[in-house]
């Protein structure tokens, strides 16, 4: 059988408008369609979505549920809510809405109380809905806070730097958190667009050799270096060559989180437009008067052009 070409799972098919494989936030540029709603994992989606979207969805659901029950109370007759303000239709609905909020959260201030079978039935159903709803919301919040993730800071640019007797490709990472990350391993994959055997354009993937593919700890920064030697697929390539190849470097960092006791991962990518030639990273840490090492996280991505560049 013919030896298959290397593919990290991002497909070799190419489209003229194909965007970068991985976004700066580590998400893949893949949109799923045609999914059966019965098989959709809503819990996974709610735990994985961004905090602004999650909080916005939570507040929207809370508002809509209160509006629904306020309509039910209003339709049942506002006179069945003792203590409600009936000075105007707007205040009647407002009283029903805020009574719904008190019932849903089981606060029950007592200034408005249900009267009659229908009003009490609606309030009983709402109380149960609130208990179940807040139990689900609490579980989601716990899942979001307890989910182990790697919060790594990647330099915004990747640099082509003189290295020993030749050149190298470098980028830098640091831990955004104060927790201890151990046994870090880096994998860097070069993705280019080239003419395939059938004459059509397709993606090509090659794993790059690193000067130091792993470190034991990450208390400061880690500059990951790929030597551009004769064995490197980037050897002899110019900035224009990389642009024509639509080059993108895909980064995978795997490490052990000592706080959670689990292995975590981080993803990133550098398109060809994020490569700076003939530059060097500035030092991102300094020694304090007390002898402590101080990491300046805001300097992780800082670099300076070399003289004559």
C-alpha cells in the first residue's frame, strides 16, 4: 500500500477562499451543519462557549422565563395577586413580572401573594421551574470553573532570527496564570499550499524539527526554536516564497497542570503575515533587588529589529 502523506487532521483539500486553519483563540475554522438536534451536546456547548455569550444567554433566559410567567399571572387575573399595584396596566404587568422573579428565585418577600387555585398553581409550577433551572445553571457554572485549561500567552509574531551559523524560526510562550505547568511538549507543523500529484492545489503538512521540543517547567518564558538548516523545509525560502505558499505554522502545546493534576493542551497558529524577518525578542523578565525573578507578561511578544535589517 502506498505510504499516506502526513495530515494532522486538517484535510489536504484546498479552496481559494480557505481561511487560516486555527484562529488566535485556538478554535478551528470549522463550521458544522446538518447536525441532528437530538444528538447535539448542549451541555458541552454551554461549557465551552465564551463567558460573554454564556452570561448573556443566562440573563436572556432568566428575563424570558419571568416574562412568560408574568403573562400567565396577568392572563389569570391580576386581582389574584394580593398586594399587586393595579394603578395602571403597565404597573399591573410590572407587579406580575417582579412577583415572578421573587417566585422563580424562591426569595418570596411576601409583599405580593397568590390568591386562588389558578394563581397558586402557576406559582407552584414556577417555583419548581426555578429550582430545576438554577440547579442546571449552578452545574454549568461549576463545570466552566472546574474545567482544566491551559492559558498560555503566545507572542503575536514569529521571528526569523540569526541562529548559530545560520537562521532560525522562533516564537515565545508564557503562562498567563500563576499555577505550575510541567513537562511541556511543543509540536510545530508547517502547512503550505502546493501543486499536488493530480495538478490541483492542495495542502501539504510537514512537522518541523525543534531545537528543544520539551521543557520541564514554565515559570518564565519558553522560546521555541526551529533551526532553518539544510534539512528544514524552510531552507532557502524567502518572505515572498512563504507568501506564495500561503504558509501557516500550526502549534500544539501539551503540558501537565499541577493544580488540576491533568494534562492540558493549547493551540495556536502563525500565518505567513505574522512572521517578522531579522528581529530578536527582548528579554521579558528581570531580577528584582530582592533577588526574585520578575516576569513581565506584557513583554512576552516584544521584539526589536536587528541593525541593518
